[in-house]
């Protein structure tokens, strides 16, 4: 750590001046505390972040950047898997993430939840995407859609726990290997 910088006793961080080592100069009044733009001299852009040329060309051309393509690829894989869950069966967010990660090598249960939350009906799942067949590790559907999800699960004949609020995952869990058409 730079010995000329100090922070003490609840005071704002500052720099000791060269004139007097005991004199405190607030950091915002020094060159080190100023925004990047004020440190630039003329056209010199020493502190500017380098531009990723490929990403900039994709943006200008109107094509999605690499991250957008990867995000859409992951979303399509999740929606296709969820659409293939048969009626009366269920999968957990973690299981969906694990199966998708076998092919794509990325993602997790929270990402699966985000994909399902943002699904607008366009894509492999279509408007009839059976989102209620994906539950948490305890077998509970999403709390804010609990009534709708449980009604759909009951209508399909999905096995529920004795209280009727959770899916009995021992009997209802589905793996893609169990489906010969997949």
C-alpha cells in the first residue's frame, strides 16, 4: 500500500500533501480521485478501456454479440428439455441444469429459473410450455404460481406428497433416458 495514502478514524480517504506530511488533502481534490475523463490530456486516451473490435463490428452490423448467442443457445436447450417432460412427471431445476450442462457445459438451477421466468412463448416450448413440471429440490412449484401449478399437476395425475403441496419426486421424477422418442 502506498504510504502516502491513509484512512483514519472515520475520515474520508485522502493523501498527505508533499508540502507537509501532516496536512490532509481529500482524495477527491487530487489527481488520483478524479474521473478518467479529467485525467486525459488532449486526444490522448491512456486510461480509456480498449474496445473489443469484433464485438463492436457485430453491434454495428446488428448481429447479437457472442454472449447473446450463448445465452439464447442455453435458453433454447432449457425450453426444449422442459417441453419434452411428459404429463404426470416432473423435473427439478437442478436436474434440468445438469442435463443441459452435459451438452453445453454451463448453467445452473438459477439460470434455468431465469429462462423459465422470461419465456415468452416463442421458441421450442411454444405457448404451451409446461413450466409447472419443473419444481425445486423439495418438490415445490414456484411460490408465486403455487395454485396454478398444483392445479395443473393434479389434472395431469402427477403424484403429490400427502399434504398435496409438493410433488413426490421419488415417484414423479423424469429423466430423458426414460423416453425412447428422445
